[in-house]
């Protein structure tokens, strides 16, 4: 099976712009979670989607949003970019049969740089 | 709130030797999952091992094994016969039984000396 894929792999934006990141889960996986990784804050949970519904949300401002499509692919959007949004954004997918937690498998990440 | 703590920012091991990475966590839940993930310089997060809290038996995966002490809320990773390819950042992570949210520790950077 193909792994989790994320596009694009690298992005450079300027402050005030918005950005959309995409994630395709492993085939058959219905849950997608997003994480932000920075040297200062480490790995922080952004949100989780299951069957097109946001099930969990981390402690991030409303500028961070996401959605999931019927084929389980997910996108996250960051509006009005700030310098502090520069990070590696990781997507993870899991089976989540019956709603119970299952192992999350990660994509290669999208490296976002905000100038 | 649940927390995960890795108190060793860096560790070093000689090739073919054994090394143990420490992790402690805090939770009021009785059932949960614990994970060790590896992140090499490529930044791809790779699952190393998983432990279900309701299982008393420690998980093992080839050269990787854990020492899960539920009462002490401790979850250490032992790497036997260390290889150069084991050099990476290792993250301990916790998730509730019904959650989908991973809580990560700060990471331990492991270097392997030839």
C-alpha cells in the first residue's frame, strides 16, 4: 500500500498570505490528523478529521482550519500567515474502525517558511 | 491534562551496544496507548513500537522493546544491537483509547558511534 502523501513538500510564503496544504491518507484509512512541528514548541496537535467531521481540535487560533473530503483526503488552510507559522506540518492517517484509536502513520510533511 | 516527558534531550551509543531511552507520562485514564516514533534527518516520522496500557506484557519489535511500568507511568525504549541507521530523534507519544490525538514528548536525539 502507498503511504501517506503530502503536497507540496516545501512552501515559501510571505506574511499575510494564506496557504493550503494537502494530505492523502493510506488507502482505507478514514481518520486524518494534523500536527505542527517547530524547534521551540515541538510537536503539537492541530486537528483530527473522521468521516468528513472534525472530531478533535488543538489549541490553535482560528486562522488554522481544515476539512476532509468524502475520499478521506484532507486539506488544512492557514490564513493571514505570521512568521511564527513557519514549521513542518505533518499529516497522519489511521484506520479508526469503530471510532477507537488506532496507530497513526505519518506522511513526509510539508515544510512551510513564512518570510 | 495528559503530559509526556522525555528527560534526556540527547543520548549516544556505540554501534552494537544497547541503549535505553526514558519516557514518563501523566494521565488519569486507565486505558490508553503509548508509542515510540523515530524521526530521522529526512523528517519522516516512523512508528517504532506500540503498547496498549491494558496489556501487561511489554511490546517487542525485533531489536526494539519497551519496559512499561503502568503504576509508575513510565515507558522506556530499549534498542539492542544498535545500528548506524538507528540514529534519529525519538519521540514518546500518548493517546487516549478513544481520541485520535497524539501527545508527544520533547524528543531524545540518539547518535550512534561506529
